[in-house]
C-alpha cells in the first residue's frame, strides 16, 4: 500500500479501536498524526474532530480517520470544516463508494459498532480506492461550490 499521511483521533468511546487502528496502520508504514484522545477518560468528540479535520483541510495530512461511539458526532463535526468530506462507514461497500463516488477525505468509524477485523478492511479499502472522477467529479464539485457559497 502506498504510504498515506493520516491524522487519526477518537473520543473515549473510540479510543480502543483507534489504538488498534494505529498499530495496524503503522505496521503498514503509514505516517500517523495522533490528535488524541489518550485514554478512556470522557472527552468531547468535537474537540478531536476539529483537530483531525483541520490537519486534512490544511494539507498537513492526506486523510483523516475519526472514531467515536457511533461515528456520527465525529462525521457531523468534521463536515463543518471547509474542504472536508467525511464519510461514516460501517461496512466495506460504503467505504469503497465513499472514495469512488464522493472522494471522501475523512473516514468516520463507530467504535461501539465496528469490530477490529472489519475496521482493518474498511480502512484498507478507504486508503486504497481511488476517486472514480467523471460524473462524480461534477457532483463533488457541486458540493464544494455549495460550501463556498454558504460559508460567508
Ligand atoms: C459518547 O458517549 C458518544 O456520544 C460519542 O462517542 C459519539 O457516539 C457521538 O456521536
């Protein structure tokens, strides 16, 4: 797999799965920027989601991975950052289409939903599937145009 610079973060509910993913991704040579949290003490997921999303939107990292209990709070927050297309993926098919159709740049995972084996498969698919372009490029461009028009 081509090394990808990844910003990764979780809240307390996603901490264990984030640590599992870190070991898995580091073993494959991906440089990681860990944006927290550092243990299972309760934290507020937006604080971490902002850090990961800004690392990706600012260009320091190519991809973001966020884990909370359901993945919902992380994806909702990350999608508020201009330039971010965060996709909540509970399965491999969604992970593939999030890349092929939506050119997603942040993967959100439900730490209380997704098991360790499945999360490895989802992350691998997300990191290796290219954007399909063509008609999807027009649609993604409309998302980004709409974001610009509405952010003032
Ligand atoms: C924390 O209890 C939980 O609300 C959080 O991890 C996440 O699932 C929110 O969307």
